C-alpha cells in the first residue's frame, strides 16, 4: 500500500486532478481514508487467519519461497514423462458425466443437450426437483419415467471406461471415483473395491419405508412396465440407491478418502467440478502430485476470491505459480486414447473396446431373442 497521502501530487510539481464531483474519488484511488484502507486490510487478514485455522487450505505467505515445478512440461507429454520416470502405481481417476456422453447418456449442464435442459415434459417446478427427495416422495413418476430412458444396461461403456479398466489391469489404479450413476464402470469390468460411486448407483435399491434391499434387475422389470416399484413387504416406494439432493453420500465414499494421501497421479475426466464435496477431492492429493484434467472446458480453477484471501485450492492451469496442473481440452475419449498411445498401449485399448462392445451386442441380441421366444410362448398359451 502506498505511503503517499491522498492530497499529495501523483507527479512532483503537479497537482492531482480534482474529482468530477464531491462524491467521486480521484482516479486511481479507492476513495477510502488511510485508516479505512488499513481496517480493510486488517479484516482480510483476519479472514485469512480464520480460514487457515478452520479449514487449513492456505498457501505459504512467504513470497520469497521458490516455486519448484513438479512437471517439466504442462502437457500430456509432461504427464507421460512423469509417469515413466516416477513409476506411478497409485493413480486415482475422478470422473463426471463427460465420460459417458459418447455412450449416448446426456450430461447435466451442457446448454441445449444437457439433462436439465430437456425435462420440460415432466412438468417439474424446477429441473433439479427430479432428484430431490421430498419431491420424489410426493411424486415419484417423473423420476421413474426418466430412469426408464437412462436405465443401465441400455448403454455400452466408452473408451474412457476401458481406459480406467486398463489402468487397473496394469496394477497402477489405486481407486476410481465417479459422480455417475450409470454403472458403466461395472459393465466395463472394474472391480467393485476399486470403484467409489460418490453419488450412488442404480445397481441396488431400497424401500424408503422398511429399507428392504432390491436388485437392479428387480427394479428394471417394474420400471419398464411403467410401474412405480413398490416394496413386496410394506408397499413403500423402492428407490434406486442414487444420492438425491438432501441425502448423505455413501459411507464407502467417506471411508475411502485416505486414498488421496497415497495418490501419485490424479486424472480428472469429464467433470465440471461444480458439485461439492466431490469437486474438493482434487485438493486432497499432496502438493507434489500432478493433476491432469481431460475435459471439453477448463474446470476446478481457483476463484478470484480464493486468491485474494490467499487460500489454497483449485487447479492452477493459468497461474504463473503452476507447478503440476495440466489441462487437455477436447473429447474425453480422444484424450484417453492420446494418453494411452503415448504410454504405448493405445492399440491394445482400441482392441479391448471393439472386443467388449461385440460381446455386449451379442448378449443383447441373445436377450432379445429369448424375450421374443417367451412372448410367443405366452401368446400361444393365451
């Protein structure tokens, strides 16, 4: 803060220009007295100390501290070099809706195509109501109509899902955290202990009254008959185990958070990093762990308010102090293929995707044939 008094000339021998009116401060000044400015600084400093004490996510206040870069190059090539030189074996992947869009599942927020932009037919008070527990209890029909359109088993895993499965098979995947409820990670073959479904899953469901457990297949039969799934024990509504607004995240999510202290590379795929507490997970890795975002747009960056308060947190692609963060903008499948190619197993990944998709198509054809045969037999009996 300058020591010059407000009435001193900005240039020696000249007078400062007069304000345009009594209420306007001179150009280049805040309009506050030195005492007021000092009080503002003191208030900001108190906020810094408060957040440091309560939340402990502050950078060092030592401006002379040397910034040591973790990566030689803030690109995919830099990530690949780091992985090879450091023999990464505890990779954590975090995924959002962007890894499933190429499977035909819409994300939530994309203008025009996002799920929230296409819910008018359900006559909701607001788009998010379809995932609000109170609204669901009063009127579950809109949710189950949407569930029929998006039900797991209708879609095939994407290149991204098989990329993550390949990391597991190579023994380098510590854990995969997903915001998605489509179960495509399971269909791609990821082991259950490797997957943390932060926002729940369609894989199971429970009665809202008696908590009886039901399988995905049991729920699917009723949903595809355009019925509200009702508990066989108490006739309560059976809700898939996905996390609605107002519900706690699964206990498995909270139990696994120690993973991040052991992580040696964080890869974020297809997430806007807009929903908490999932978005905050990026700050749980150690300061010397690289973070790669593969997404159609930048996300998770530190806000101006956070910077002003000296708060740590968020990705720092555009910061002069960036030491470890890389952003690759584009389609998630293309980004994963590029990374796999540079690691030397891109062709293997392509073959895996083609082979697994053929298996899924063959299984779907078999199921369709069986359903057709059952339907014909039923007609003959009737």
